[in-house]
C-alpha cells in the first residue's frame, strides 16, 4: 500500500503557488499564503491520520475456468469495503494487449460501509494458451479527498485460453448421423459378422440395419449398432510441429494456430467415424503424446494438450519424432504430420519420414508461407523489383515441389496448402485414405 496526493490536494497546491507568487508583488498576500499553507498542512495531516485508521479496500480477481479463442469472456474483480465509512475509489486492471487495448478502468466507484461490488470487463482472446494478467490496482480516496491510497490485488493470475471448439458443438456435430453425413463418412460394410463383439456406437446412415442392437437402443432412446473387432483396426496419429517455421503469421494468426484448428477437426472426425485417434506435439523433441483414444469425450484430452502450445524458436527434429513414434505406436496407423519446411534438400526429414512410411501411412501437410500465394506480376520497367521477386518465388516453389515429389516417391501422401485452407483438404484426404483402406 502506498499513499500519494489526490486531485484535490494537487489543485489546492496549484492555487497556493499562485497565491505565493502574488505575495512577491503584494506584501499583504504573504500573510494569507502562510496561513493557507499552515491550514493545509493541518488538513493533510488529519486526512492522512484518518486514512491510515481506516481499513484498506480488499481487491481480488475472479476468472472463468476457461476462455475460448475469439469468443468474448467475462473477467471479474471483486472490490470490498471492510470499513464502517463510505469510500470513493478508482480501479485499474492490467491485461495483455491480445485481450484488450486499452486496459479496463472503473472510475468513480462509491462503496457503502461493508459493501462488496463485482466489476465485470469483457475480453476477446486473440492468442491461445495461458495469458498472464497483471496486478489489479484500486486507488481509494481519503475522507477529505486530499490523499489516495493504492491497494493492489494478487499477482500471477493467468487466463486459460482454449482453442475454439464451438464448430464441433453445433447440432450437426453433436448428432453423429448428421455429422458423418456432412463429412461424407460411411462405415465400411464387411462380411463375417460373427467376429468378436467389441463395443456399441450410434447408428449412422449407411450402417447395416441388421447390426442394430435393439435392447441397447431401447435403453439409450436412440439406435445404436454393434461393433466387432475388425472395426478397430483404423488408427490415426496427428503429429503437430511447434518449431520456429510454424511461427509465421497469416491474417493475424500463426501457422501453428491454423494447424491446431485442423488437428482438432480431424481428431473429432476420426472419433466420430469410430477410429482411434492419437496426437504428438514436437519441435526438437517430442513435447507431448496422447496414445490413441476412441471416445468422443476424449477430445478434451487433445484440447488440453494443444491449449498452451506456442511456436518455439528451435528447429524441428523429425528423427526424434520418428524414434518416439516407433517406440510408442507399434500398430499400423495413418500418421498425419502438420509441419512446414524450407530446405531445398529434404534429406533432414525425408529419411526419418521414409522409415515411418514403411510401417504407417503418412500424410505430410506442408503449411506454406503466404509469400508463395501472393505473387506480383511485373507491369513495366518500374516494376523490376517485382519481377525479381516473382523469379525468386517461382524458384522456391519449384524446389519445394521437388522436395514433395521425393517424399511421394518414398510412399508418403502430401498436401501443400496455405494456412487458412488446410482443414477442409486434410479432412477430405483423411476420408479418401480411410475409404481406400476399408
């Protein structure tokens, strides 16, 4: 806590300075100036004494359990007056600029004795992860308004910002029948229904009506079908690159942000299709791994893994990823790798990914920089610089296509897409690969 002059004291000091200046020219004003100064000191002393006797305001922060990227969230400050006197105060909060700019301010607050007020402010997060918040500060006025006391709330609060999964919670996404129809997923019809029973799932268009479990459907109030052992062979592992190349920005978001959206959409589509889905997060080493899951409620585990991830200024190590997956994922799976590369010679990642392709199906999704998609055409001699730029971009695109072609010769599937356009093509390629292996 710290005491400082209030606005009234600063204004009175200005008046006294003017009076003292006038006393230089008019001697009778000197007596008045001295009297005013002594009276002012007495009042300031009394005000300081009364302020110190009064218990300070209590200020604490109240945060939502989670906030979502791009969606408004309410943050609260709880201000309480524990004294038996009314108090005037101003409250200032400190947020990172990706939550709000300028910071929230609550001026001219009046609190009755013992009153508690909840101050609400709305934030729309633009960055995923744990967003650090500064100390909230309350400036309470003294009884005469000559002084102010500074009271700070606790430091170290963090707002947990999650990827926005609202698109996965729409009616068509919550209803498996509608969601799978929109995605174009149709369960493969296989002969040999006498195989060992494994589990139940909701009926979707395309299922054989003979596989409906009528007693279970009656208990659940909706049609469900029986799954057998041969239907659990589909496994998908999403590997998400969080190295420096994924820090490139497009329309205010990083390439990693777009990759997170695509990874969650693919995870949900795979879970909805009855597949098992796992996820790995890597840069120069594997930072996190979730073994394959098969229930829709397990989507929250993937959201938790991806919530705090931010690009790190390190190189991606594909050999470390290949070694980790070789140890953790022994069953054949579809490996979807969301990454980027700039090397003309893909030896640093072609070798490890080629080894993975011998055991798994590998889909490499190259999230390219926007410079490749914004070529400028020269229109005259004054545009010579644009022409040189076009030549360089064409050369880089050619080298990039050579690298991708080498990966395809090693048995990998590849997609080369701008950040904002990866989700749809990745889902379509997943569906195509799944249908081909059914």
